[in-house]
């Protein structure tokens, strides 16, 4: 319960600083639904997040869960499919789709979505963890920026990754026809 209180304080502070942060509204929606059982307010928060970032697949997936919890299963199925279309390489989005398919008795489709999520996670897991972390941070942070702004923001992170031993290990392993041994260095 203590973690919930800290999360709520962080979300409230983020929204006080900038009430256009879609991810903050997404997290507020989760907190309102899962911990405070304030369903109508949770629905309002996720709708605000969707209005701010309609092409963010994770937010669309969270909206799908919100719809499912509210027993709006057709909407949940539609939103979870849209989330997949927006982020086809996101293992968490595929897992959310699998859950919703399972909740709606689409067992074969749920199993296929689960398999896809595991396949994606395995592929991502084979890449250098420092590079993957930098990419994920960039994707989440640059939402809504122009391409020029995003590239300017991302550049120092990319350069830092290129200076690591791991960035050299990947091409070396490829040339030697072996699996890379990333060390997070």
C-alpha cells in the first residue's frame, strides 16, 4: 500500500507541473481503478490520456484494460487490437491483448497473442540491454516532439551507448558468427 501512495503522489506532482502528460493520466487511471476503486474518474483519466496521445499503443492498451474492467468487452477488444496495430513489436501490448482475448473466451487467439508476446520478448532480449533501455526511454520521452526535437534529445543517449563495450560486442559477435555476450558495460 505504501508504494501506491508514493505512486499517487508522483502522479499528482507530475500533473501539477504539466497537465499535458499523457503517461501521467494513464498512471492516474490505473491508480484510480486498481487502488481507489473510482471507476468513473479512472475512465475520465484514460480518456484524457488518449486525447493527449492517441497514437501511444501502451496508453491505448491501458484503455482496453479499463474498458474490460468496466465490462465493455467489445470496446476492450477493439482497443486492444488498435494497440497492437500501433505497437506491433511491444510484448506488453500483446500480453494485454492476450488477457482480453482470454477474458472474452477467444482462447485460441489468446494463446496466439501470448506466443507472439513471448516471441517478441525473446528477440528483444537478445539485443544489448543498454541499447534497448536507451531506445525505450527515447520512445517514451519523445512522444509528441517534432522529429528534430526528438533527435536532439536522443543524440546524447545514442552517443553514450556507442561508447560502451556492448556496442562493440554486437558487431564483433556477428562477424565471429556467435551469440553476443553483453555485459552492460
